[in-house]
C-alpha cells in the first residue's frame, strides 16, 4: 500500500499538481463508460489517458469528415490504428499523432485496417483493449501524463509486424491527410527507438516531438512509399516473436524537443511494467472521481461518473517534466509554477465546466488562470480557443475573462491579480481577431453591415465579458474601469427589438434587419448570418448577467415566462441556409446539444415559476443523457455537456458563471456528497424523490429555509447539507 501511494504521489507531482484530497480506496472507475458519446455526434473517444494529461492514446476508426473530430465512431467495424492524441467532444478535428498498428504477415499491406468484435473491446479510465481479428493481435493501451504505453500480444504464427505511421493525423479531408505535415525530421536510433518531430497544420500550426521505443529489437525496417505531398515517413517493423509473446511500445511526446520527450519518458515510464503504469493511471482517476459520492441507480452512477471523467480529461498539460512548453507563436517558454495548460474550449467551458473545477478540482484553477495569462503575454490578448498552446480563433468573444474573474472573486490568489485584470482590460479594449472594439464602442453594438457575421451573438457575448470585467474591476477598487465596463454590459439592450421581442440584427443606421425569421439558423463557419450556431429563439436569452433586465424588456414576469416557455413548446424545426451540425438535442427550439441554450431552463425561477425549470431539467435528463455510445445529444465540447449534468444532478446551475452563485433547479438523484478541500463535505439530499415526486416543495441549507432562488459559492465551499423536499407537481396558473 505504501508503495502504491508513493507511486501515486510521484505521478501527481509529474502531472504538475498535488491533490488536496486523501487517496481513496474505492474504485469509482467501475462506473465510467468511456464509450458514452462515441456515436452520433458526441465526438468523444475511448482511449487511455490520465486527468489533464498530454496523452490520449486510443483507436482510430475513420477520418477526414466532421464525424471523426475525435477519430473514432463506435459503430465502425474496422480499426485503422492507434494514435496517441485525441480531442474530447470538439466540433473541429486535429491531433492523431504517431499512429501505430500491430499486424501479422503481409495481408495488411493494402490499408492496415482490421475488423474487430465489440465484445473484445474494453475501455476504462486509463486503459483501453481490443483484439484485431484480421491480424490475431490483442492490443492493450495505458498512459501516464506524457507517455503512451502499448502492449501487443501476437497470436498468429505469421511474422509479427508493426506499422509506425508518422504522416497520420486527424484532419478535415483526404487532401489534408497528405498535406497537413509541413515539416518532418525522423531518426531511427538503432533497433529499439525511433525519434523525431512533425510540424503540422490542421486546426492550428503546432510542433509535436516524439520518441517511440520498443522493449524488443526490430529485426527489419522498411519505409513505405510516400504519396504525393507527404512529408513524414511510414515504417513497417519486423520482430522476432513466437505466438503468444508480447511486444511493448512506449511513445513519449513533447511540444519542445526530442530531448524533452526523452526526459518525459525517463521520468514517467523508465521501466517496462505495463501493469504499474495502468495502476497509477487508475489511482489518479479514482482520486478525482472519488470527490463525489452518488446514491442512485447503476445507470445514474454511470452517467454521473462518466460526466466527471469527461470533465477532467482537459484542459491538458503541455509542459514537459522540466516545466517548458511551446507557447503561442510556437516559442519555447517556461511555465509559471511548472505547469501550463491548453485545450481551452472557453466558449463552451466558461459556462459550467470552469465553475465546476473551482469546486471539485480547485488545486488546478490557479494553473488554468496562469496559462491564460501566459498566452496573453505571448500573443497580446487572452486565449479564445487554445490548442497545444496555439490560438485557433474558433468561436466568439473573449471568454477567458469570466473564467479569470470568477476565480478571483472566489478567492483564488495563485496568480497576479493586477496582471490578470490588465490582461482582461487589454483583451476587451485593444482590437484583435473577432474583437472589433472600435466598432462596438462607436455604435454600442456590432452593426451587421459592418460586422457581416455573427453580429448579434458577438454583441451579446461581448456584453457578458464586460460585466465580468466590471465585477473584477470593482473588486480591485478600479472605480472608473468598473463604471466603463458596467455601461458596456448593458449594450445587449441595443439589439432587442421591442416589437417582435427578439434580439435582432441592426445596421449602422439603426435599422433592423429586414425579412427577420427567428427560426433561421446561422453559423460563421458555414454561411454567415447574425448568430453563432443558433437562431434568435435561442440567442435572445443570452443575457446571463441580467435576467431582470430581460424581464423588464419583455414587459414583466408573466410575458417573460410565456416567451421562455414558448421556446420549449415550438416545433423542433431547423430553418436557414447551410448545415448547422451543432444545433442538436432539440426540445422545441431549445437546443441542449449546443452551449448557448444551457442556461435557459434555469431562467424560470426569475419569473417565480421554478416548477417549470424542474420540469424541463427532468426532461433533459430523461432524453438527452444516456449511458450508451449515442447517449449524448451533442458534442461534449471538452466537458461542458458533462458539467451541465453534474451541476443539474445536484439541483443547481451557474446561470451567470462569474461569482454569481447557483440557481436552484431540481435534484435528479437521492443523495450526492461532494468532498471538498480541507476535509469538508457538501451534501445534497432529495427527500422523497421518485417519478411521482420530482418537484421541489421546499429547500433548506443547514436546516434553514432557502428563500432565494440561489445558493452562493461559499455556501458550498463552507460545507454543509442542502435538502430538497420533493413532491408532486404544484398548482400553477
């Protein structure tokens, strides 16, 4: 036991963070199903990784289309190979570095793909296994933060071989598969090691350095002919193995250099003990998953712990064990505190994922903020959507702002607060890509004849970032700045059309867009329009910080309630040009599969109609989350879909995720205990919860009635007991 704890402690130090929670002995990984979201459009992957690690090693079953942003679809019948990095639930492809495919004989030479049976496939946190039927090879994969560890058992008498494909990557088209590698250098170091680097360009331009090492020497090596445009090699290696013998392969990655990849390998996996690495990965997962104790059905536990698992896959560390990483503009720098994180899907994750980290993974929060501040220093503004340290400029607004402000307002002090505020102010006032502050300040909104795409969505989301900046400025005693940003936070009103009662595009002369259709979908990447992956029905409610202001614009609580309620009762139709693939999980025009809708169900309490929130939340749980491969109604988006589930199961949600507390909904499980830092616990109990009794009759916190619609962050972090008394549907007009 002491050895296991020592190994776990070492792994946590290597990962760049030490847990403030005791090592748990219970196996919570048994409730995680990594295949959830691996079908339909969930875009998750079932490979092996550790929390917040650089490595996500697992199977590839397809490529070159939007379906394969993660490289894997559960219903596919063949496995193409096993690459070392994958994205979790995104709507754009990238990664897929260093693909390996073990095979036997010569039959594979056409495409190296193999059939497999689903019953041979296993996936648990930190572990993946499958049998390649065409080749007679059992594959097992585990991982440490920066090293993928493969074990292949060859069953056939045909010569055992291994494809090492350094050209492969997860891309957006066949042409890109041949041309995404811009630069390559590879060295075959004797008979045990291959090393080198690729400079690739898919979603971002990035460097990936690799060291591939084998526990047995290869007896022959052949470089396959390159196709037109390819820069990186594919090798076929032969090994001298008898049927039933194993070949072990380790792949260490780095953003910095081959030498750094070798140091990562030496620090994290200096041995060939696959079982030890797997046990360490499992222990790291149990430490995080064990911060929640759920009482409920097996299906409820599987959905809950799988959601936590998806939440904790990212942000990903991109630092080497030395603390260096390749940041924005591909410059090598040293991380403050020894850890730097990327895969910052901020347009998605600012809403619920980052607020949940402040509760269940608080030891990471300062590191996340410092990573954002570092990217500001490197590129001149805060990250928008960062991958491997590079800016994608995907999506809109500057939603690192609410994440940083929220952390400060909640008492996190492991970063320079004044530098953090300066980065916020600069990012919200100095023009950069998709941040047109000169136009915004001149008109008080983005006119659609000047900003021709997403003008309404961008104005609304700018206003929320302004609100967060105002809160942090006020907390720091910067009164003038607070007033400036507070005024800008009201600018959402400039695009509200009181006649139709929708947010609507307006030109630079103050005229509303003609031929207005609130059902018409828009999306910058596809065909333009005034909205981002949505329509006026969905985006009109994107005023996270001022529900009362929206009530006033709608003419009072009753018309506000009726308008929001109508959203959920409309036909689930999609209109407009192009193909907005992310607008999914429709309940009326509410689109749970996409993030701009996520808070809307929690607006009813502001109109004194909390019962409707409770009703809608239950419907979302019953219809949009299942413990099956097609169980997610939309892209998981780096844990945001999962974070909504975790919060809502508890009975509350951060409508305004910047130090503004949590709006009460309805719990979905009998009891959930959150284990907090400092040995405290926060317990939610749903007394009398059943199919017949799913509406909240009353709420107490530590024995005192909760009369407001919210609880605060300190209510949670101080520990205590939140009790919901459940009953039947209340009478209402």
